[in-house]
């Protein structure tokens, strides 16, 4: 398997390129519209065919590159079950597997940050957590139908029950961490360590974070797969 | 082996944490002074003992974390042979190996960006290139005794002769790439592809880049291992 982590500095967003080295089929998870040229160039240089753009959720902080990538490559835009994205070519729900040759991408519904959100477990040991579990943190739960109780349940029951050595690759990091493990997060994530469900909810309801700068444009644009041209007409 | 890439967003600098999982001995390559607390916390959480801070070269764009880390942990600050760093505990020259338990870190002198510069090959397949080879680029050669001819020679003769699958981890990236391979860089690095020594030199001599913002403070500070307190007295 080929696996590449990519970074958008402006929004501190990680995009992931996953490909089967034999069939050369590839997927991009959470592409960013400003980075489409970079990502396409890399895909081309590596001799890959982009089959899927896969979203962990409808983002509020950046516009997805999916619409633009689909227009150029003809790939399918796939979003979690129940995501409000009429533009999607397909939906993927908890327990479903997307295959790229021999590479298996298992969807694990980890709601809480938003009311439709998947983590993706790649070949059983690489976990893309989107905006559910971060390295020593977690996604916020105070807009877009966020629900701290659900976040707690899904992270502790569905992610923290994976093997300790599972690699954790988040959707964002703001401090320069790139990867962690489930074992580390269970032991050191300050949002979860020593907290029961009630105290986790209390903590999340009192973060008082400012809204993401791009939320007003990003959410409606991402519901249209980041197809900004369609947006302008709407 | 434990291997972690870390990022400083302000200067787009990568720091690398390398450790032997049995002996728990660790080295940090190119730490950044503003990230010392983050790095120490991670080292502590992972149960590691910091033995070495290892520099690829005397940096011009950021102040090293070595002085501060040495003060706190007692680790040794190691720099390339001939580096103008009176503060160093030790020098490492081309072909020398630093060991952390079973982990081997081989110094490969890759001059050109500066007149003392090492790449480090970890366990024969992870290549930390510092400011010599970048992903689809290379370090500049227009100050600090930079020499584009030497850069060309060392990259093409010492790095491009490594196996194609060798992973390339640079000292910086400004476009959100995190890792590449020797095979990819030989094929797609625009600074080198299709260029002989003379045209590489001409290209590098005509980049007309502005000086790094921090050069006036960073170079003298790094010659003292980033010991800013000593700096202030000097």
C-alpha cells in the first residue's frame, strides 16, 4: 500500500492519499480545494488513478477539493451516511468497506463533531480519525449538530477499543504533531483521561471557542462537494 | 524503532524524534526552540530518555532547541564536522554512525547549503536530508558559504545513489509534503531533473530569494546551540 499524509498550512488540515501499489487505484481523504493542483500532480507522478474522494464529514473550516477533483478526474465523491451533501456519488456507512485493489478502507461512524462523521480504518492499522479524535485532543462539538455525549461514546467505545498500536492520523493538528497511536491517546489525551461521560460533556460545553473563520462559506459549499461554481449560481 | 516527524508551522521546519524501543534512548534531529516544551512532553509521555540533539547544520531560519533541551535533560548537542558551533558536545563526520540501542544513524556529509551539513540515514532506509534535498526542491546555496556545485555533487553522488525506495524526510517543506522517496526525487525533482552541474549552478545562482527573516539572530544563536541567555551576555 502507498500512504501519504499531506498538510494544508492555512487551515492545519491533513489530507491522506491511499493507493494500492498493484492496481494503482487511489483515494484522497479530505482534500482541500486550495491544494487540488498539488494533490493532482502527486497522483500523476506516482502513476495513480484517483477513484475516490472520501470525506470524513462536512467540514466547517475549509472547502473540500472533491468537486474540483471530480470534475478533472471523474472520481467519485463519497461521504458518510446521512451527510447533507446532495452532490455525493455515494454514501458509506458504519461497517462498510471501500476497496482499492487489496487495500481495505473500513468506515467507522464516529459521530459527535457533526451528526454524520466517519473515521476510516485502513488495512486494519491506520486510523484516519477526521475531526473525532485528535492527537491529545478532539474535534469541537458546539455547532453543526455536534453532540459531546455521542463524541464520548463513539471515541471510547469504537476507537479506544482498537489495538493500542493502531496508528492515529487526525484531520487536523494545530501543534505540529502528525501521528499518534490509540495506546498513547488512551493514556494521554487530556480531553478523555480521567473523565466520565458527564464531565466530558461539561468540558466540551464550556470550551467557548470562536467559530471557524470560513464556516459561513465552507458548510454550504461542502454540501455541494466544494463545487464553488454551482454555489455562485445558487 | 520509534520514529516521529514533528512540524513547526511558523518556519515550516521538520524535527525528527528517533528512539530505540528497547533501550528507550532517543535523539531529536533539528529541534526548534519554540517547540521545546512540546517535544519534551512527547519524549516524557513515550517514556524515552533524550541522549542527543543532532543538527543537520547551523540553521539560518530558526533558532535550535538544542541549548534549552541540553540544559533541561543533559543530552549531548552533536553537530556536523567543521560546524562553527563552539557549544557542541561532539562532532559527527561523513561515514560515522551514532547508535541509539540497535538504531543506527549514519552521517552523510551533504555540503552545499552550508559548508558543514550532514544528512542522516536511519537504519538504512529513512533519510533525513536537512536543507540539502527537499521534496521536489533543494536548500538554497546563496549564503553561509553555500556552494551550488558542491550541492549538486553531494546530492547526485551521495543521495541519488541510495536505493530508490529510501524514504526522504526533509528539513523543511513549504507546500505540505511530508515525505518522498529517492526514486521519486530522481525522477521528478525539478531542481535536478535534466540539469548538468553547470546548469544547476546557474539556476541556483539566479534564484534571487530574500534572506530568511531570522538570519541575523538565528545564525549567531545557533553557533551557541541556541543558548539565547549566553547570546544576550555576549
